[in-house]
């Protein structure tokens, strides 16, 4: 971002792009990385277009992407050691929206199958109070592309639960059966969605 590159750069090839071998130094490096990202975005300008794996996006896109990646990997770590975890509803809800934005951009590239068949829809409804329209998602297919909106609607399959549970089920960290999520409609559509989307 700092150099306004327009293509992928292996982070291991840049200064401070690789963690030091000492564990304490590596933890300090990891914590400092978040601040370096924020500083780089501020220097570049939040709305300045920069390279991303989805094509040019405003520099601030990277902060949102890293926020959700860290949130999910924090849950991974908690699950791995059998620890409790929390994920704020508004962060989880935005994580679902960010995931759907990526899927809508990437799905079907290189003639790959879409995670939904034409005519099928997926509806997610977060039960957390206060989310409003930001807690609903309707996903479908239009002209061979995945589309989504925050509109309320009936889906071929619908899932209803907390935003955190919905996000973690969507990124396959927790099976639906291990959550309080209610599933309505055709569960095969949900399975196809999971099989056709990245972790």
C-alpha cells in the first residue's frame, strides 16, 4: 500500500514482512503489524484506490479485511484450546457482509461452479437485537453471478440465529448442528453453499 503497487507482493520479501524467530519478538511484531497497517492507510488516504486480491478497492478496505480475518482466527485459537470466546454482533454481522462481498466478486471465476444454483436463494437472519437491516442477508444468482442484499425475504433455505453463529457456520468454524441456528427449507442448498465457498 505504501508504494501504491498494482499487483501482489509476497509479504516475506518486504522489510518487516516476516516474523522474527524469537517468540517474544514475533508477538511484538504481530501486534505492531496492526498499527503499521492503520498508519499506511492513513498516509495513503482511506478512499485512495489500492491493489487487493479482488481488484482495486479503497485503502480502508484492508482494515476491514484484517479485522474480520483476525476475529475469525481468534475464534479458531479459542476453539483449538477449548476456551470461551465472544464476537460482538455488529462485528459478526459486518463479517457476514464482507464475506458475501468477496463471494459475489470471486464466485464463478474461471468457469467454476457457483455455490448456488439459479433459482435457489439463501436467507440469513440474525436474531441479535439492534442490528436491523444489517442483520439480514438474501443471497441469490442473477445473470450467472452471486448477488446479495440486506433485504428480508424467504429463501430456498433460511438460517436464523445469532450473527456470531451465522458467521462461524458460514466460514465453517462451527457446524450448524453445534449452534442454536434454526434451519428452514432445503438443507441441501446450504450444503452446496458451504461446499462451493472458501473457508
